[in-house]
C-alpha cells in the first residue's frame, strides 16, 4: 500500500494533507481541474486528486518498464521525487512528504537501478520473517531470482489445502444431489404406475371380488331380480295360456 500526501502548487505540504508513517509519496492536491456534477469541469482540492496523480504516474512507468515489480516502480517514483527548499535535509521518508512529491518525467527517464523487488514498500511481519529477515530497503536485486522464498512456498501450500477442501465439499454436494434425484425419480414412478390391483389383481380384470369381468364364465353372473317371483311360489301369477289349442 502506498500512502499519498498532498502538496500545494509551490511544492509545500498542503495544510489538509494526510500525515503519518504510511505516507510514501506526495503529489499536487490544490486547485486540480477535474470533472464535476453540475458542470463538465471544476477545480478540486484534496488527497484524492493527489492519489490520482500517483496512480497515473505508476501507469506510465508500468508501460515503459513492464518487467519491474510494483515495489520497483514505487522505488523509481521515490528516487526521482522532489522536495521544496524548506524541506531539504529531512530524514526520508518524512511523515508529511514521504520521499517527496512525484516527478513523472524524471521517473521515466532517469537511470535508476531496479533495486529489491519490494522497493520502499513495507513488508508484512510474516512475509519479512519468512524471507529470511530481508527488509524493504536492503539486499540486492532479487527480482530475477528463479527460486521461491518461504512466503511463496507457504502461500502455495495453503492454496493447495484450500483447493483440496473445496474439491471435497463439491464432491459431497454432488453425492447429496444424486441421492435426492434418485429419491424423486422413484417417487414419481410409484405415483404414475398401474393401480395396486392391476390386471389379474383383486378387483381388476382377472376376477374381482363379487364376480367382476373375470368370473368363472368370463362374464358377470346374472343377479336375481328382486321384483320377479318364481313360479309355484305362494302368490305367484299363473303361467300364461298357450297361444295354440291342444292337439294342433
């Protein structure tokens, strides 16, 4: 992370600038022409404008020196930075100016050694300890070293573990989804299948209870008519007379 402070047009620190040990560079912050909301352009003041200057300068350096690390690009900005006459002799980085206000043209053209890959950027404690105690401003240029330091190895190892955990979780989810699909398919087959009796079952075509279509003769037995009285029974009607006389 690069902390940015703001300076006035004279190069002197702006009264509303950020202060602290995180400031590494400073840039113009007063009366900067920028886009507006009520009009196309306006003049703004603040460290946001100063940060935009630093970002633009870093983009120019990245275009010209694509092989440099971020720390080495910041190193070029720091080594080419300027200070007002009133700030000469300060111990750098200063908590107001950092290494000074940026000078993009000088950063692009000056012959500045690449330096260590982290440049003036401060390394986290864990990274510094795993790198063998190498500080941000010490050591030679190790940007072309093919080996991997302890921090890189630890990151790869932790990344592998994370990948394994993710694969395990994904496999478990797939198993659960497969089980759910199987249960749903079976449930649909049971609901859409033939009736419980089916052909040949109780109450089906193969002989249901009470003599259905599957009775002994293949047809349902004729049920007696409750209103029909059998001949010879008391109160029965006499049989109908013959339609022709006897002997004919």
